[in-house]
C-alpha cells in the first residue's frame, strides 16, 4: 500500500520526536516514549499504519500523519485558549487513534477491519492499550490517567459517533475538535486526488458531509503581486 502523505516519513518522524521532547510532564513523557519511541514495540506499526479504511488518511503512514497533525494543532491552540493542560492535550492527540493499530490491517494494497476492530471498536482497543501501558509506569498519577483515558474515550465527540462518553474537559474537547478538523481536511485531500483534471466541483462526500469545491485557492495572481 503506497503513501499519499504530504510530508515524507523522515520529516514526520523528526517532527514527532521534536514534539514529544516538548512534553514536560515526566509521566506523560514516559508513556509517549514507551508507545512512540523509536525502539518501542508500537513504533514500527504506528508509523506504517493507515488512519482509516476509506474516508481520511487511508494509506501507509496515514495514522502518523493524522495524529501528528492533530497534535501539532492542539499544541498551537493550547497556547491560545485559557486553562488547557498542554502536555495532556498533546499526549491525548498523539494517542487518540492508537486503537486503530488493532482495528485495521493491510492486505496487499487493501485495508480491512480485523475481528477485534469489528467486535470491540477502535476506541475500546485504544483505551485498553493505553491503560495497560500506564499500569506499567511506576507512580503514574491516577487523576492524570483518568484525564488521558477520558480523551481517548470521548474523541469521537458524541454517543452516536461511537464514543461511550462525550468530552467533559477542556483537553478532551480540544482534541475532539482538532481530530474532526483533521479528518475533514484529510477527506478534502482524498476527494481532490480523485478529481478529474480541470474539474472544480466534486459530488457529495460522506467524509466531508457536503459537496467539495476546489476552484478558489485564495492566491493572488503573480501579476497583481508584482504591480503592488
């Protein structure tokens, strides 16, 4: 399965490690190293995995690209909105879709759901993975664990979209909103790649929830910039 990621794997790896290095909480930092560190059991799978079967980032390295983009957005927004625990929100963003490692598998160029994905769902699988890793870290604060696991459980935003609980904290709300934005813009990328040459409109897309228009990129003509 080929990758359609906008950044190279090497650039995403560098960006990820630089972001993880900014996490000051020792317990959250330890958790991220255990799960996403270069020598961890999870890393090789995480960096190659798709983020979905169809709608967004459904290609090799898609999970890394999506999670990193969401975490970078969360990091930036944490400095704007009052009261956000930045390290907690960034950690939740990087790990929010970790259950997809167990929910999806690649068969050649195809992506399909696993039995565990169908029977348990990616949120429950991610919750279980993170809870087990937290249990292996000595002295991990119970309130911090509860807050992080709430982000994982609520990141779909509503019961009808598969979350067993809705976001009840600033951090969970921020991760959900950034995840939703990343998913929708990823769907725009997918639709644009399939657009006929010269076409400006695509039909209705479930991932976007609307028709998509690609006719206006907001760029000023070169002649106008030179004349200014």
